[in-house]
C-alpha cells in the first residue's frame, strides 16, 4: 500500500502474494511472537498451538480478535510512536478535536522513553479510536499509504536517475514484461475459480 510502483504496469500484481507464499514459514516465525504477545488476538485453529505448525502450509493461521475497545485501545497504544502519532492526527480531524484539547491528549500519550513504553495500556483517546470499528481499518490504511508513499517514490526516482537512461529503460522493460506475465497468471487463476 502506498508504493506508486504497484499502481504502474511495471510490477507483478501478485508480487506480495508471491513473496509471502514462498516464505510463509519464515513470516510465521517472524510474526508469531508478536501475535502471541497481544492479549486480544488468538489463532482460530488449535493446531497452531503445536510446535511445528509454522512449517505446515495447510495450517489455518486465521486470527480472532476481541473487539472490546479497551483491549483494542491497548493495541493502538502499542503501535510504533511515529505511526501512532500520524493516526492520532487523522483522528483529531475525524473527531473534530480542537487544538488545545488535542495538545493535552498528545501530552498524555508522551509517557515513554527512548527504549520502552512506561504505559502500555491505551487511555480514553486510544479506546475511542479503537471503538471506530467501521472506520479504523480505512484510517490505518491511509496512514500506511502516507508512510510508504514518500520513501518509495524517492527511491524509485533515485533508481531512474542514478541508473542512467539506457539501464533504466532496460529495467523498466523487464519489469513491464514480468508485470504482464504476472497479470496473465492472476487472470487465468481468476477464470479457473469462476469455472
């Protein structure tokens, strides 16, 4: 989300899926400790409690989540600091919170040091954000897009400028070809599912 290259016909539309599928056990190993540390997330499939489940591609790793605003507010509080601040600013606008009241909310949220949280539990503002069940996912997606967009755009432009016109053209042509091949595979899979 947010990477402009994914909206151009130069990237395989199945790129992310291909990466995750090829490295599924590694992704599960990476993210499982984070998931099991969150008190309101649980694997739906009891087989995920077995020690070797991460290597099983057939394991159903779907999660269930408590929708209790207090529990979800704790998750909002545990977001990375810069990302969380961007989310707060989006909700300042969405909830129409005046500047002075919002400054007080931000000041209350600044009880962490450089190495850790001193308060890992969400307060009233985080709980109010978490209670926005219908809108929270859209706001989070918007914050992800805005976080990813600038670095990925500048990286793309740097690549084009530093590679020179000939290398850049050859690179773009190869990417375009792979994109079309990936799109054809995706279209074929969709047609087969419909049949």
